[in-house]
C-alpha cells in the first residue's frame, strides 16, 4: 500500500494493510458562543468573509459548517489560526487537512442524538491530517470511518487534544499521533484496524485516558516514546490489548518512562488479521493482555487483566519479536533491546495463559518474563501462574 507521508519512518518490515469492521457510537456536546454560519461558497470567497467577520472584541466568531451544503475543509481553509469550527450533525464525504495553529473541530449533536460522521469519499488515505503547523489542534465529537490508512493522523503537533473521537475501519490505524508532544487522547474509541486502534509513536508527554479499543490487531500501542501515561482505558477483543514497544529502524532509538495503570484489559484473543509478513504486527501472538517489549522504566500498576489466552503481562526483549519474525539479532543493532527497570505492581490477573498459541517459545501464564534486562521486579500482584516462579520482588 502506498505511503504519501514522507515522514513515515518504518522500514520494509513495517508495511501495512486494511480491513473492515462495523460499529455505531453516538456523542453529545453543548455548544455556546458567537457563531458565523458557513455553507459552501467558493474557498476564496469564504476566506474573505471569515477575515471580515470579526466580533467586537477582535476575535473571529465560530464558524458553523452546515450538513446539507457545508464542507469541513472549506471551513478550515477560511478559518484564522485559533478559530473554532462547529460542525452540524450529518455525514461529510471528504478528507480534511489542517495546517494552521489552534484550529478546533467540534462536532455537534442533533435532536435525535445523531452526530458528525466523516466518511471516505473514495480512495483517501487519511480522514483528518494535521501536520507541522497544527500546534494546539483540538478534535471533539466526530466519527471518522473507512479511510484506507489512518482515521486521524497527526505529525509533529504540539499541545493537541483528541476527545470523544470514534474511529472505524480506517485501514492500519484509528488515531495516529507521530512525533508529537504534550497531547491528550481521551474518551475515544477505535475498532477494525489492522495495526493499532490508538497509537502513539516516537512522541513524548502524551496521556491516553478513558479510551476504548476493540477488534484491532493492537488495541493501544506506545512505540519508541518517552513520558507517556496510559490510564483508565478499556481494551478487549484485540490480538493484543496494550503493547509498549521499542523497535529498530526508526528515528527515535530509545523509549522510557511509561506508566500503564488502572486499565481493564480482557479477552484479547482475536485472530491476527494483519497481512502475513506485513510488519511486526503480523507476528504479535493472539491472546496477549499487556506486552512490555524492550522499553525501559515501565510501570504496570493496578490493572485488571483477565481472560487473555496467552499471557496477562509479559516483560520481554525486542529480540523475542525478532525471533518470531525470523530476524537475526543484528537486525536490532541500532537499539538496546532489553527492558530495564520494569515494575509490575498491584495488578489483578485471572484466567490468563490457558490456551497459548501453538509454537510459541514461551509458556502461557498470568505473569511472564523472558529473563532479559536488569532491575525488573514484580510485587503485590494477584495471580495464579508465572514464569519463572518466583519472579524477582520489588524492594
């Protein structure tokens, strides 16, 4: 599949593909403030109108996109940096590109609780794309569905918020911030993606909270990142519920300081539907709750992890993925692949590891460590099985 974004860093091993699964979800919001109505004039005309329609305090009023005749992209083109765009409920067959600072796209809700749907009009790769100039971007209360590559793609964006965003069947990724920082992803939902529902890549200082991911290959993924909080999310019916991973071949060569706490991770036994050999995601074993792969200083604390057929929490070297993919250790020479300083504390685990995939070099258990890395420890977990037994205890 083609990659139009030049900043995609994955090598040949990490190509992707798409798949389709349906879902319906509804969202509400209360709207206030001054408004400027926006139908669908020509874009030059719209930009001129917007520049003149300043309120008495000098701030541009909200732009309103009408369902019957409006274009979200035309509204973005007409908006001034920092302007709020409110979108009437309805289906919008378009892709949207944002390249201005502080733009807010806010979906409205109708009297019958119908919301805003952004639908692939044909063969568009991304539903919403926000690039370098999009610092301060806010997206709320929209559904993005059926795009070929990604639902919402952010690159090099600082200080962003994705809230109450539903992503359905968008090829590889639902939500995909890459090289971003100081962001929040909250109350979002992702389903039907052949790589990851909610992904944070090569980014720093991002919080994921109160999200739901199901029927993806990976529910939530933190890849080659630093200072990430993953808290109070729900991940189920994926191949893997949550994966925190350090991979080779990317710009960012280290990953550390990840907190995974108070999540509900259960029943992640979906058959792996990534294309065979498409990338590392095609080698993720089904039945995984939380995987910590090669990342340093990861804390997995106070999670509820049940009914995952292979493992509840695994702490392993990235070389394990290499072995599953048939790669030699030298393919991972640009990273230090072993997890150091992991703390697995206070988790409640049950009925994990009862039916691990055939052929894995590791046993099925609640708590698993492959013996790699240093200063890894386990304490105050409620579980039945572990490998090895006993595990090192935290001081």
